[in-house]
């Protein structure tokens, strides 16, 4: 399912109008409508998280749909040296990481998420 279709499905299931959502996330209803109709690409991760929070829904399905549609993942580094170095190290080795290593990294991150 396209990102926009999923967003619309979630929004409608929550009985929230485009206007209401636009006010909650401080974006125009026209912009959100364009996203839902597939006229615009999925927004940034930060914006997807903000939309999910406004809809009181799990952001993961939206993030997955956006990633599938864009085939690119953008990470907010916030001018943080450690985050930048970690992202660059991962990017440098991405194509060479085994599935086992990726599973280990994922498990470590999931564990960290549970501890937060």
C-alpha cells in the first residue's frame, strides 16, 4: 500500500479530518491531501513521526510505507558528531554487512529502545 493511501486509511479510521490533522501538525490541508493522493512523496521521518503522534498511532507502518515508496532512508543527525559518525560508518559498510550482522545490530537497537 502506498504511503498516502495508508495515511488516509489511518486518518479516516481515527475519524480525523484533513483540516484537523493539518492544524495538529501545522501543515496545510492541501499539502496533506497531496500526500494522500500520491501527488507528493512521503515526508521526512520527523514529519511522519509528528503525524503519527497527532493520529495517536504507531509510526512504524507509516515509516515502512515511506521507505518502500522512496527506497531511501533519511536520518536526522541534528549536527551531532557521534550520530553523524555512526550513520557514516553504517553507510560505508552497508553493502558488505552480512544478514547475521544486520540481525545483531537490529537486536541491539531494539534492546536499547526497550531500555529507553
